[in-house]
């Protein structure tokens, strides 16, 4: 594995692979790698000739109340995990390398951001698309990999790729779950023993909503109630339950097409998010 900190070295390596017509899989991260990242890397490893991973804690996507400096970092461990995951090029630039002076142009996301977690993080996705635009230009990936646990981020990146004609394929990888259904997350360690026992209720609630839709329920309000009923069994505080078209994240009067049910629940020391995304069968179409 080559660890590269400078843009010039990265682009020279990328050019060599392009000459050989290698397909390039890319997993952008902010480091402190966990099972979610490694799942993306595994998927990418199997589908491309070479695998590039970036580790860059992007200051632009942190809000005024979010601590950029306090974001966890462990480069030594990350390098070992990346190597074990079969990464060929690990790009680890510093802030000066990625943001060379005051920007002349800024990017602002217009849609898909004022819902779910995005509504409380103004400017966050502007930072995400800015850094990804830079990274996509540098890495020139064939395929880029993102986890559907953060379905809103995937929706925004989908819009960015389409709006700006990025010549790459977005691969959205399903959420990895514990045996009891709880979505894997580095935050799960902050759950107390009782909360950990309650936490599978999140996925149960989502599946209850999905099953009701598959059985013919089309009223978002009714689905909301079913999900809420299940979540109220836990000691957590419901932050949101939201239902939209996916990936547009538009409100729906009547459920149809591809939809997302997404939730966030605050426990004493951890705020958990989860979602299900599925196709709503046409009326009369049988779900199998
Ligand atoms: O999901 C993340 O870790 C970040 O938002 C990303 C996509 C690496 C951009 O900084």
C-alpha cells in the first residue's frame, strides 16, 4: 500500500493506472476507520482493479457547534486497517494541501438538505460536496462507495454526480447490522446495558413501517404512527421520524415509488440513526 500525502504524487500514480486502463474503486473517509468503512473497502476491492481510500478530516463540513479539533483521529491504526482491507493507495492530505488559500468559488447544495439530520446542520453538505468535488477530480474513480446508513449523504452525492456530470458510478452499500438488527455504529458503545437491549427496536420499528406499506398501507401518517408506537417502547427520545421519496427526499401525500423511512433516537449518551429504503409496490402488485 502506498501512503500519499501530496496531490502531485497522487495524480501521478492515478495517471499510471489510467494508462493501464485499470478501474479505480474509491472509498472517501474521515478516518478513525470502523466496520462500516471496511465493508465499503471490501465491496470496492472485489469490484475494481485498484482501491484508493482517502483519510481527510474535512474542516468545511463542521458547523460552529461541532468540534473539528476533537474529531477522533488514529492514523497509525487506520493505516494498518486500510492495508489489511487491500487498499492500494491511501491518500492522507493535510488541510493546506486540500484548501490552498481562500476559495474563489464555493458550492451550495439547494435540495435534499433541509430534512433529516441536515436541517440541524446548515452548511454541512456544502462542505461535503466541496471536498468530494476535489477528491473526485484527483482520484478520477470508476466507482465510489458510500454507506446507506447515512442515506441523506448518499442522496446529496447522487444529486451532485448528476448535476455536474461526474463520470463515475455511485455504489450505495447497505447498512451492516448486528444479529439483532441494530445498525452497526461506533456510537453503540455509548449505550448503557439497558439501552443496548432496547436499541434493536429502531430497526424493528422501521421494518414494521415497511411491512405495513408492503401489505397495502399508503398513508405516510399511519406509517409514522406505527413506527412511533414501537420507538415509544424504548427509553430513548425520538428526534425525528420522517418519510420521503428517495433519493429526492420530497414529502409524499401518498406513498409510491422508492421511499425512505428514517429515524433518529437520542439515548443518554448516544444519538442513533437508522433507515429503510424500499420500493412501494403498485396497488395490485403483490409483494413477495
Ligand atoms: O462520510 C464521511 O466520512 C464524509 O462526509 C466524507 C464523505 C468522507 C466527506 O468528507
